[in-house]
C-alpha cells in the first residue's frame, strides 16, 4: 500500500510569490491534515480536511489556505510569501481523522 | 492555550543504554498520546501510542508510560542501537467534533553513540 505522497519535495520561492503544495493520502484515507515544521518549534497544525470540507483550523494567517478534492487529494496554498514561511510542510492522512496519523516526507519550502 | 512540553531537547546515550524522553501536557481532556520518530529527510513515523485508559504499553524495546493525574507521559527505549538515532516527537490529542486535535512537543534529538 502506497504511503502519503507529497509533491514537490523542494521549492524555492521569493518573497511576495505564492506557492501550492500537493498531498495524496493513503488509499481509503479521507482525512488530510497539514502541519508546518520549523527548527525548535515542532509541528504546528495548519488545518484538517475531511470529505472536501475544512473541519479544523490552526492559528495561521489567512494567507495559508487549503482544499480537498473528491478523491481526497489535498492542496495547500500560501500567498504573499514571507521569509518566515520557510519551513518543512508535512501532510498527514488518516481514515476519518480520529485514528493514527500517517505522514508524508514533506515539502521543504525556502523563501528568499 | 493548550501546550505540550518535551524534555530534553537533545539526548546522547551509549549504545546499549536506555533513553527516556518526557512530556507534559496541559489539556486535561487529552486522551490519546502518540510518539513519532523522524529520521533525516523523512516525515514522522508513528512508533507507539497510548490511550488515557491505559497506564503503560510496551512494544519490544519501546515502552510508553502515562500518568494522567500529573499529566505526564514518557517514552522509554531500552538497549539502544545506532538506528534509534533520530528526532522523537510526543503529542497529546483529544476528540474535537469527531476528529482528533493534535498538539506536538518540540522534539528530542536522540544520538546513540556506538
């Protein structure tokens, strides 16, 4: 069974640009969560989607948004990038959202 | 707000020794406590978890203990091996509107010295 797939693996952007990250969950998993990981800060929850609806949201500005498609694949968008947005963005899937989380390898975003 | 404190931030042990990582959570409604291992260049991988109705759980060389009264939980790794070197994260979560809301600790970098 294929794991959680995130693309692209690395991204380099400049301030002010926008970026879209993609996540394909494990087959059959309907819940997708996104986390931001920075050194010393651990994993910060961005949002969670289930059946194309955002069910939970963390404390991030509105520049961070996401969506989920009918096949459970999810995308995350960050607009007007800032230097502080440089981080590893992790996607995690689970069957319905109240089971174990399975993480992808992440997208490393660098904002210059 | 809800918080999970994790200590130590770095831990070095000799191969074969034991390692212990401790976490404290603030939300008394938390009822699920997973531990994740993250190797370089990879995403976190679940290694063991415990629910609030259990005080201890063991899986080969790894064990987790939970003290609900003190809101503490710990990861114990015995007979450490070089491949145990990684960053370990604890998390506390509770059911929120039908889904778990996870709060992660800031991680412990474990180095096992051969």
